[in-house]
C-alpha cells in the first residue's frame, strides 16, 4: 500500500516537473500577467498602466 | 486593323483620357457649381491623433468650412450641417479608443462659415458629411481625410514584441534544460511550481472579479436632473442645455441659446464661443467660434469629466456645465484578439528557446 502511494507521489511529482506542465505554467503565468497589465479593468491596475496602454499600438483602453 | 495599329489607337485614347479625363475629376473645375472649402490647422497631412497621457500638450485640429457659390464667394444665408464620422472599426487592428471607432464624433449645424476645433482620437480615415442649405442653393458633399498614427505607439509595440519574444526564449531555455534539476532540489522546484500556480489563481480571481464588477455595476442613486446653467446680463440671457452625464460611445446633444429678455426672441446673430475641456488633463476636446444659432452633438471619447463653457465675447455672459462621462472597457472580443497576438509571440519565443536548446545539445553530442 505504502509502495503504491509512493509510486503515485513519484508520478505526480514527475508530471508536475515535466517540460509540458512547466511550460504550461510559465505560459499561463506570463499570459495572465500580460492580461492584467494591458487589459484588466481592475481600477488600481488600470490607473497604473493607463499611460502604457494608450502608448502601445493595438491596446485598447476606455 | 492590324494589332499594332489597334494598340497604337488604344494608347492614344488612354493618353487623351489621362490628360483630360482624370484632372477634371480631381481638380474641382466646378466654377459653375457651389462647393465646400475645407481649411485645417495643422494641414491635413500633419494631423496626428490625440495622444492620451502625453507629456506634451495636446491641441485639437482647427476646421474652417466655407460654402462657396458659383463665383467662389461665400454663400450667403446658408446653414451648414456637418457630421464627422470616425474611421471604421477593424477588430483585428484596434486603436486605443475602440468605442470611438466607427462612430459619430460630432454633429453640428450652424451658419456659414463654420469654424470649430475637434480633438481627433484615433488614426484612420475620417469622413465629413456636409449638407448646405441656403435660399439659393442646397447641396451635399463628403470630404475624407486620413490621420496617421503617432510613431511612439509603434515604438512601444516593438519593445513589447521584443520583450515577449525574449521572455519566451528565456523561459524555454530554463525549462528545457535537462540539467535543471541539478542546481535546485526537487522540493524547491515543486515549491516554485506551487507558487506559480497560486499566482495564476490570484490573477484569475482579480481579473474575474474586475470583469464581474464591470458587467454588474453597483446601483448608483439617480441624481436629480440639474437645472440648465443660465446667466442674464445686459438685457440678454445665455443658457446651455443638455444632459449633465454622458457615456463613452454615445453622442450627447447640447444646445446653447441666447435670447432677448424683453422680447423673449432668440438672438442668433450674437457671437458665441464654446469650449469643451477634459478636466483631468485640461485638453480641449471641442471648441466653436461663430454665431449663436447652433445645435450640436458631441461624442466624449474619453471617460473623464468634461466642462462645457459657453460665452459671448465682449460681454459678461458666460455659462458652464460639468459633464460626467462614464468610461467603458474595450469590447472583450477585441481584448481577446490582441491577447492572442501577444500569447502567440510569447509561444513563438518559447518555441525558439526549445529549438536553440535542442540544437546546442545535438551539436554538443
């Protein structure tokens, strides 16, 4: 039983640290950061990034 | 007829058309027809769109429209009705004011000649639809002009593309390193992955909450309609009428009236000055100088409070109204399309990073 759960744990760790999962995590984190900076309607972020948004071609603002 | 003779005849005909035909379309040799003359300051080729959050002061474009008769003189007692249309929306290449795209920026009707200033919010092809009505003549004309994008926006986009591509390469370089586990223990790598997961969840929650608040705005108490600003002096009354609140993307109708207090009759011959100023940064969105016989509809493309001020020069008469303009976030479809471009560049960068890493490994082996 213990050996079985250890095997599962090893597989989960292996999967988490695999290149596709790590690449997916990296892409998701970068994508969400980009969305927050350039497109989020969250007022604090919008105000902080307002000038950057208006000065970058293709980025829409209010 | 031999082919060579046919070609020679065709060339001759085309030459005649080029010499006489095309110039007659381009140059309005319509001395016999009334026409519109448009003057702008700066000249049409030098107009740039409004630059929000600019470090330098922003000025609107000055337009002078004159309806001329057959002799080229000013058409008397004519009224000019104009509609200024913004460039059509292109969802694949949006501007920084998406709600200004494909909209009616200004509608104005006043006595000939008409002089006004208007801030042009976006790049692209604008259209002025002009209708002239006078006892002698009535005609319609469309004038198109193109506004080129501010170069600084290309620079910022270029920097963003380079940074995204670089971030993609860097990420793939580290992730694709077969010896990545040698430097850091497995538990540290798991911890970093967990932290990345938590950051993703936090960002998702923040953005979903912001989006939810946008689509379900808190109910605001409806403020009672404010009384139109009115001022009386020297036997005349100046009033400004219009809704004190506006929404980006929708034109707002405004009217200025000057009337004689004794007779109650309107005084359309009075000189009038109107200025619409964005209050956060103090730039002029719209201005008008001319006779008091005026109605207009203005599209407030920037979601910030504006002050509309009207005054009669060389008199104490002046009124003003604050207009609250509600800003609206760009359409989700446009944001998603541009986001896909950015993610595409990042993914390309990652692909390049993996490819470089593999190529180096292959050459090392």
